[in-house]
C-alpha cells in the first residue's frame, strides 16, 4: 500500500540514488537529476553568472534604419546613421594541465568547458594546454601537444580576460617550482586563478598548501 502511494507522487528534484517505481519491472532502477538542479549544484558555473555583462561595442556597428528613413524623406538623399551595439564584456581562458596524472580528470574538465560555452556568459571561451611532466612547463594550443606558444604569449591576452588553470599540482614542474615563477609573471598581465582538482584534504601534498584560499565574488 505504501508503495502504491509513493508511485502516485511526483518529485520535483529527483534523487541521485536508485529508487523503485513499483510499476514497470523492466525500467532502470534510478532517476536522473533535473537540469536545473545540476546547474545550481555547479558552484563555479553558477558564480560565472555575475560576469554576464555587456558593454558598448567599438568594433561592430548597426545601421539605424528609422533615422536613415527619416533623413531620406526630409532630404531625398541617403546618409548612414548608426545605433549602439552591445557585446559581452568578459573573455575566459582555461589552461589545462595535461600531465600524466591529470588524465583521470580529462572528461570532467572537457565537459565543464563545454558547459561554460553552452551558457554563453563570456564573449570568447578559449583553451590552452600546459605540459608539466618536465621541469620546464610548455604551453600548447592543442591537447595533442601541437602549436607550441612562444614565451611571450601572455602579453597578447585581451583585457577583461579571466584565466583559470586546472591542475593537481603534483607533476615535475610544480615540484621544482618552475611553474610558480611563470604564474607570478602572468598575474601582472591578467587575472589568474587555479582550480585544484584534488580534494582539500590532499592539498598538504601539493604546492597549494602555501597559497591563500579565496572565494570568487
């Protein structure tokens, strides 16, 4: 009787753990969470909503058809008039550590970046890849270690670009602190933050133990 009553109820937010529906034996014994719940639980993407701002574009112009038509009627000649065009204010750059240890996070990171693109919060979403298994880190445009960037790549990052690096900070470049010198240099040119892939209880085994924990707002 209790099972029949439960089957008549509809849950707004379906749980992640398996549940029985008491009706169809052939159906899978699990429920998927709603899209809204996944969005709210993803704290980082949810924080990005604050960057969904627009500014007047200096590159793109839109013709003002009404003013042009009025001018033609009054003067019997054509003159172009333009109205304000708005564009998204912020860009975002993800730098993904592609060391051997980071392979277990590969799908998670790829899906996260895909979600950021789908939400259309930023004007441009770009990705670089950094190989840190050697003492000297190398940055590429492609995950397959193709198109190596030159040493002064950071000087060409556009203004209003937020930069996040995905890393577990356990590879050779981190142990030798070579990458820390570069991060100190990059921070002079653009905003830079590290997304630590390891749970906080394991941070004492990485260089992140020396960093300050901050909250984006």
